[in-house]
C-alpha cells in the first residue's frame, strides 16, 4: 500500500523515520504560504483543497490536444516534419547496457546519454508531426517510441543511479527505480504524448494508455510518494536545479496520467508535495533572483520553476496565481536579460556557456514576463524568436507549447541594461549605454569557490566588444564522471589558472566556501574587492582589485595593487596577472591586439611595458568548447613579480586596420 501525505504529515513522517537527524526546515516558505492563502486552507488541508480546484486530467495541461485542428493547423515546423519523415523505417537509437556501465569504468556518461536523448527526441518528432499534420501514418512510429521507452530498463541516467553506491552494481536495480532528471523527463514526455494523442493511439492500439500509466506510476509516481529521502527535495541541503526540474515533470505526469476516479486523492496529494518542494526552491532563491550556476542553468532551474508554477495556475483554473506578489520570482524572471551581452552571447560563470547555441523555450520567459508585467523580460523573450527556435531537443511539452502559444510574437528588443548588480553572487555588469551592444561592456564577479557548478574564479572579469566576449570565461566541457568527482579541478577550465585572475606568489585559488572575496564594493561602474582570502593567503598579503568601466575614456580598467605582509610569501613564487582571450592575438611590449570572434571591433589590451608578458595557447577539442570559441583560446600571462600594482586597460581599436 502506498502512503501519501500532505505537508504536515510529510514533516511528521520524516521526523519519525530519521530519528535524531535534524531537519533543515519545517515551516512553510513564501510559495506555500501564498498558495494556502489563495485557496483559503492550511498547509495540512492543502491536498483536500486541491481536489476541489484541480481541473480534470484531460484538461489539465495547457497545450491543445492534436484533435484541436484549429490550434495545430496554424502552427508550423516544416524542418521537424522533414526530420520525422527521414526517421521512418530507420533503426531507433539504442542506449546500450555496456555504455551505461562506462560511467563506472572510463567515466564516459555521454555515449549512453546521447543515445537515450536521441530516442526521446525521435519520439517527440513523431508526436509533433502527427499533431501538425493530423495524419494517421505516424501512429505506428509513435507506438514504437512509447514501447521502447516503456521497455528501457531504467529511465534514470547512469551517472545518477544508486545501484552502484548501494550494491556495487554497474547496471540499474529495476526493482528500485531512481527518480532523477532523466526519469522525470520521460514521465513528463509520456504524459504529454498521452495528452496530445493518447486517445487516437489507444483507438488504433488498445492497451497502450494502460502501459504508459503502469510504467510512469511504478517508476516515478510511486517512488516519489513512498520515499522520504530524495535529496533534491531540499530537506537537508540547499536545493539546486534538480528540484524544480524533477518536480515540474512529476506534476505534469500526475496531473495527466492519474485519471482514474480512484486516483483523485493521490493526484491532489502529489500536487501538494510538489508545491512543498517548489516552496523550498523558492525559499532558497536569493532576493535578487540570481542563479549562481549561470544563465544556461537558469533554464534548467528557475525556468523549470516558472513552468511548474504556470502549470499550477492553469491546472487550477487560476485559483492559484502562481507568481503572486513574491518579489524573488519577479527578480529571477529578469535574470536572463540581465545576463545578456548581445546577440547570442551571455555572461559565462560556473558551468554556463558563453554562447547560447541550443534552442530555448522562450515562451516560458514570455508567459512569466507577461504574467508579472515585466516588459523587459517579455521584450527580451520576443527578441529571441520563440517559435523559430522550437526544437525537439527542448522536450515534448515545451515544444508543444512553443508551437501553439497564441501569444507568440517575434517582435521585441533586447533591454541590455546599463548596469546590473547582483549582490547574492557579487556580480556587476556595466555597459557604455543601455540598449546598445556596441562599445565595451564588462562583467566582474566576487563570490566564493563553493558555488553550484563551481569554477575557481573569484575576482574574474569578462569584457566584450560590441557584445562579443574578448576577455572570456572558457565555460564547461562535455560532462564525464570526472566533472562531478573529487578530481573536478584537474580539468583546466575549472582552475583559477585559466580564469582572469592573478597567480599570487605561485598560488592559485583552492576550492571551498572559505576561499572568497572580502571587502566587496560595487560603486557606480566599478567592482572592488580583496582577493587574498580567495587564495587562502589572508594575513600574508593584501591583493586589491578594482574593475571599472570608464565611460568618459571609453575603456575598461582592471587595477590590481598588492602589499606583502609576509616577505617569505613574496619570494615563494612568481606572481602574474592572467587574461584569457578569444580571437586572434598579437603581442607587443606592454600591449596585445585582439581581433574578436564574429567581426566585432578589435581591442587593444595595454599595461606597464616594464612587466614582461607571454602568450599560452590552449588548443580545444571538446565540441562544447569549440562550438563557442573555435579551435583555440589564448592566455596572456603578465609577470608582475617585480611590481606592486598593475593597471590593464582595454579599449576598442576603431581605426579599422589589421595588425
């Protein structure tokens, strides 16, 4: 028998089963308080109240089903249909067992994942092709996709599976399914598939809907309610992007697939528990709405939250106003346009990539911006062409909504704010003029070295010319087992040595929350901080850095000055100011001329010519890096061992000449 519970009973049950373990929180946060206030209930009676407010399962998802021909005939995705036609009659992608096991041998998680993703994406193409065309020829293809997914041993990504840690197995324990990102994604995929075409598929292949419900129930919904130890629920640690990502998918699956009258109470209780988990994520968001994982992970975390809240509003016929007056949510809606540098370039911190190459569900941001009246967020989403970017890589539900959103609009202008200061991450972004990518812009950060998806980068700087990064953060590589292991910082792009920060007497930055910026000040167009503690050298040296955009001189300056408090440290090794550059670089005494990517205006990087400098080329072979930067990045190493300060100045070279 499955035990289900509302908020109060959930807390009580965990307390009983965990003994002396202290829970991090038991009180309702801003979202849960907002929801119970709107529904006129208490936390302990929320699941009962939800039963009276939830729409019926067949009406609970916000995209029109395929039999609504008026809605789907006005949508268009010709390239997707061509791809779906090319799929027909070809072998389906097959994630193989020996590839699943590789994460525990050679660390390769990508081979299995890419085949698993390709299988779901092919399924999405066939479903959307059927919805767009109304043609029955797609039903066999859709059925094959459903059954392949239902017969897949595990929906959990191998890197997340628990069988290895618990039993030493390199393959999943099918009797103990793990609810991770992958399992949630497939559950939601099947729920959307059922919503869009389930009735038509059942008419041709009776029994397929029962199979879908059985697999989703046994692999996702039952484990969700019977286990109290899902770490991503936020009981014992700060939530991360897993929390809203998984919970949003669980919400989708429960709303649509728990459609038996006997399931009404369970359906409401799962929605209740989803709200509890989302409440914890909202409570963990900083007041400024920033995501320390960076722009790309906003889509995998905060955007998933906004989707789930939007779905809650829809599924309750707006009895729940999902965003309400929660200021943190309004701030996080602004985060994507605040991180925008120009065109497809964004501030890259942590594991975020500097260039947005993947299609994104811009309708999510547009719907949220419209709901809270944030015209900048709405304009930004519209400027990114939400329907044109619709792709099966974003997931079936996101794709269906992107194609059928009646408010889709391709007009809009990127806001490009003149100044952004996010105190929670100590990130300052300033540009020469609001709304303009032309000229210089700079992003400078403080923070600490235990951020989510952390890189050791306290004090780092990014500078753009015409919106294109020229002083850069390399970003993330393809994930392997090493990426999230104790050996993470053996990867060069994670090390401070390959960020735009100093090497102090031979020391680079260690990992951990203690290694942080001190005396941080963001005044006007400058960020000032003391970096010594980020190197574990507090009390032995004071290393002050001020990064400034000088609007009158049209330049960016990075001013490092330092005082040795321990003379033995001074002679322990060389000190350098390092600058990572993208584009063609020519070095001269006290100067480097850089021709950026994409035809942006060249820049001159200058400094005291008495400080010798050298260039180090980093050859790139990982597609996640080469797709952004090309084949190389170049590191400028300026030796400052004989100095006590250095000012690096960056100016655009508008002469138009090559060097």
